[in-house]
C-alpha cells in the first residue's frame, strides 16, 4: 500500500506523546494504558491539523464519562455541574498538546491549527487515510488517538 | 509582581496558574487574557512584569502579539507556553525577543527553570 510508505508517526511515537500529556496533567495514579481495541461510544472528540512540510490530522475520541473525568482532573474539580464549554475546552487542549507533540516529530516547518471539538465524532475529510491508531484505556474507559494523512492521488 | 497569562483555553490558563504556584511563585498578581489582542490591551492597561503566552490563539497569535508589543515600544519580559517546541519555533520565538519557550506538557520544574532568571534574578 503506497499510503503506508508516506511519512507518519509510529504507534510508539503517539503512545509516548500521549503518555507524557497524561502524566503531566492527569497524574500518574492512573496511567494511560495500551488498548485493547474496544467498542467506543464517542461522547466527545477533537482534532487538530498540521499543514506544511508534513500534513496530517490528529484526533482524540473518548466517552462522555472520560471527557468529564479528564476535565475535572485538569481543572482540579470534584463533584458538581460541569459546563459543556469546560469539557470542550479540556478535550481541545488534550488534542492540541498531543497534536503539537506529533507535529514536533514530523518533518517541518509546519503549522498547527486551532483544535476543532465536537460532542460526538469530528467529521474527517473523505480523502484521508488512517496511518496510526492508538487504542488506550484510562481509568477503565477506552479512548482512541488516531493520525490521518491525505490519501495519495491515484 | 504581576504576571499576564494569555491562552484561549480557560482550562490551560488555570493549569498555568496552578503550575506557577507549584513552582513556588506564590503571591504574584495574575491577569488573564483570552487571545493575543486581549493580551496586547492588557499589557498596556495592566503593566505586567512578565507575559506568559500561548502561541496558537484566535484573533491574534502569540508571535504576532510579541511583534506588536515590541513595535509599540514595550520591553515587557515575554515567554511562550505552547504545545509546540520545535527548533523552528524556538528560533522564531528567540528572534522575536522571547526569553524562553516552555513546551506543553510542562512541569513545575520547567517553569522554575525558565522563570527564575526573570522573577528571582
């Protein structure tokens, strides 16, 4: 497959970047664990695009419960109401940091977009191909971090 | 001392402010700005002693903020706290007059290393 010959981050790259984000901002008590691939009911998702010498899209998908937990952990909040704006903000920052980390491992120069966040699944362009998918678990819930690049023209 | 924290993410502004405390920088006044344009106005109205700014922001990004500050004659100490720490961006930050670039995710130790020459020196 020619798409696999294109420059793309390895699974180890993505895992390393995500683990650093998690341990820095979500604590080491509950580390980010590898897979297994699980059926994920996407509650929130977010994506950033990289454009320039390397072009790609990095996205994070997680359940509503995990998005809630991530937001509370990042804001040091316990119980109580959590506005959707805070959840969207936190999930957007997650993908921003992971995307920035992936970008730094790819050929540059390039620019990182602002994050796009959705309640549900962020729509991807039809002409992209998944080149890396990291299935992970945190606090007993699954999440997926994926990298897409533009499919080669045939 | 007064520190201006510019980031379009409220969550990240809270994390930056918390990390400042964890790094030992307690008792400073903190002013928040939600984009570069807001930060530019607040540098002039609040006269902070240090600006900690994200790079990627709507309205006005961090590197344009830095350029606008310097072209207006402001010499306020300025550092980036951003999700991108590539050599290219570090070079652009330094060329623009930034004192440091802290890449997210960061630690209190990284904050102290970058800030101590400015706030303790």
